[in-house]
């Protein structure tokens, strides 16, 4: 399986970047191959590469396989979300930030560090050094070329900056901040001395039900596409599961799934019988079907 521990050029993505990348590719699928991309995008060369990386990692851009040579195209998700008339082109709604986090943290191929930390790392509190060392041990089990410890150290630093606001940036207007938008989710907190970090686990009340449902359906599609039932344990604890990536505890996830039958007009329902806590589906339901409803519920601009 493909893995990547670079591509971001040591930058977490910033507020305008995904929209900037989508707009540029709408105009020219070869924009990232052009010498004047720095002028078109209005950023330096390294940031051009970083914007490309994050747009691909979040799934708002995709490689255009119909054209040889590295051209890109706007994905269906990119159109739905970030087109001028999209659901939330300027990342104004918390639903979008949770959605982008899900897309990035579940992308094992392009954001391997993000995937591994959310899916496999379970320490309640940790330092940069502990996190990097644990990640390094995992990479030693992977096939292919070994990753240098120094590369992983840089990747971990970008990961932390994706979720923890820079202390000197606090209090600034969000759009003017150099911080990643995902710091607003509060998934990762820094201790007072700045040396340790811990995940904030719980019900994640700012996560819209529709985005949670999108994640549940996406996980189901990849984990057990033909199954008619899915155990709560798997939804909570499997790698790449909503419980892992959103840091939702099992009891909170069960509570939130109790309303899924109403929200899906009976297509899905949750039941606890004879000690079995499972989600059932009466027919197929595509993940994208949950997105528009998520934004209606959240009151995002349409």
C-alpha cells in the first residue's frame, strides 16, 4: 500500500488555500505544472506545491486520468463544497472543517502520519518525541523504502500545527491567521508548558449529525461494503472508523446513532438486542447523500 510522509512542504493548509486551488483548476487543469503558477495563485513556489498536496489529500481535486502529464480536475466533492455556488466555499461552517478532517485523516496514501496517529496511536498524553518515535517504529514495518527519522519529525510537526493553534496567533481574526482551520475543532490540546499534547475525546457536539453519518457510510463502504449490519464496536474502534478519527467515545456514538432511523427515513436503524449493539441498513445509501442534509441542518449557505 502506498504511503506518503511529505508533499506539504512543511505547511499545514490555510483558510484560502483549498478554494484557491479549486478555482485555479476550474480555470486550467495544468495550472500546477505551469511556471507562472506562483503568479496565478499568489504564493511562493513551495506553497504552490503545498496547495496542490492539500487539495488532493482533502479530495477536492483529483488527478485527471483522461489526460497524460499530471493535469488535475475538480472532484465532485470539490464542486459540491467549494464552487462559487457550493455548500461552503469559504469554510465558514464547522461542518466543512469536520468533513475536511475526516477526508485527510482517512487518507492513508497521502497523509500517512495523520491516518496512523488517529487510527493507531492511543497514548492519552504524549510529547513530540514520543509521537515521532512511535511513528518511526510503525514505518519500519512497512514495505518499500524506509523513511528517515528526520522526515517523520517534520511530518509530526506539521501534524501538530494542523490541530493546535500557534500561541502567538491566538486572538487574531481567523481569516488573517496563519493557523490551519482545523485548529478550530479542538481535537488536540497542548499542555501549559507546551511540551505535551492530548486528544480531546467525547461526544464532539460541534460535529453535525450529517457529517457523522457521511463518515459512517464512508467507513461502511470501505470496511464491509456487502454487510447489512455493522457492529458499534467496529464503528468505534477499527482503524479509520468514525470513533477513531473523530475521537468519539463508544457510548456517545451509540447515543448519536439512536436518531439515525429518523434522519435516513428508515434506511438505517440502530438497535441493541441480546447484548449486540449494531447499525442495520435496509438498502444502499451513498455517503454523499448525507452531505447536503448536513449543511441544511447546520444552516450553511447554499
